[in-house]
């Protein structure tokens, strides 16, 4: 009996010691873990750290749209390769209808030309990508980011952006399905990210853009612009207003383009928790009352569409394509899009 009591007492002592060791280890692990989380400055990243410690990693909050689109996050400082393209503007293929085809495009420099047999319905395609030319890390090594820190900027990077869109008269049998207009727009964009990690002012884009359609002299259109764009964000709502200035003599084929296209635009974007995106672009010349509105809407990725998104576009005003810069129309399109825009 005495031996049995001694054995039971020994086992209880061993179990208590083991519980103490495990408890101490768990307490130490929790203290270290929560201490590490507490040292994280970014509120969303700190919350994610606590969630992962508590076993609730599925509640992780996504990065903001502007942070994703322009690589402003703390983990985006590493250099990127030129082949690492990301989405710039929406990429889509849509069936596109207009209430007023531009049968006689005209310009003060080139005079009128004739496109007599245009269908109201065509196929519109846009592809838009950007890639990093000079990385955020390179700007940091050069000391530029540190110098800009005095004015609230904590990151800089230089992008090359390229957008191409095409209006194709795919159903026009009489004119052998011509491509009505193709617009090419390369850009250089210097992105300056602010030190603000929460809602509010997030970035400044300084850009140089050239856009032209590269067709014969009677229908050629083109212009070059220098612009400044700001980016603000509140939760899932983003606003990007932009002002531009024409490069002198870059609008020789359409010298009155500013009367119709104005001196700036503003893009407002909202994304629901379920991933539905609504974007509105507005521009207006208040001196001439000429303007343009573009409404875009897209679903989340639809697996039945091959991981594409269902996409709808509605426009009204001047400048649907460059050749239409001084032609007013209302258009409606629907199709598919891809990429994070």
C-alpha cells in the first residue's frame, strides 16, 4: 500500500511539473507572439498577426486597392523585373453599341474624312499594363526616399505604362470589317507613396503621356501631356483626380482637342466586400461645356467564364476614341474583363 501511495504521489508530481513546463512554454510563446504583434505599426498587419495567433487567419483584411495597384505596402520594396507586368487600366473585350456613329471625322488641321458605312455595333478591345523601370529599393539606396520623407513621402518608383484600345467593325460586311480606330498610349509614371497607412491621402503620380492613333494624315489624331494625379482612399472607396498640361505642338493634327477633352479628369472606384467593382471617370471643360463620362462595372472572377469577369461599360460625351475627340455619342458595351483594376 505504501509503495502504491508513493508511486501515485510521484506520478502527480511529474504531471504537475509537466503541466508547469507546458504552461510556461505556452505563456512564453504567447508573450513573445503578442509582443511581436504589438510592435507592428500598421493597424491591419497588427490585427492580422493577432488573428493568426488566435487561429483565425481567415479573418485577414485585404490590402487597400491603391496599395495593391501601386505597390505601396511595406513588403513591396524589393526590385521588380521588367517582365513583371501588372494591370494598369481595365483589360476587356466587349460588344459595343453607339447611338451616333462618327461618319465624318474631322479636325481643323486635317479637314473632314469620310467613313460612310459604319455599323452602330462593333467590338471594342482594351489592353493596359505597367511595369517598373526604377524600383522603390533603388530610390531608397540613392537616398531620394529619405529626402522626400520631410514632405510626407516614404516611397518612390518609376513605371512604364502602356494602354491600347481598338474599335473594330467586326460585323460590317459591306466595308470588309475595318478597324475603325486604334489608340496607342505609352506613359512614364513616377509614383510617390505617402507615409499615411490609414484612410486619406495615399499617393501622387507624376506622368508624361503620349497618345495617338497612328493612321493616315486625314484621320490622324494625337497629343502629349504632362500630368499630376493624387490618390485618396477611405475604406473601399478610392478617388484619383488628375490635372494635365499639353506638351507644346503635340496636338498639331487636332489643335482644338483641349476644348473637348478639357484639362483633367477624376476617377472614383468602389469595391464591395464581395468583389464587385464600380468605377466612374469624369472629365469636363467648363469653358466650353464639353465633357465625357465613363461608367464601368465588373463582377468578381467567374469560373464558368474561364476565371474572367463579366464587364459592363456605359459612356456619354466627347472622346470615346481619339478619332471621336470632337464627336458626341452615347455608347453601351458588355463582355468580359480580367486583371485587378
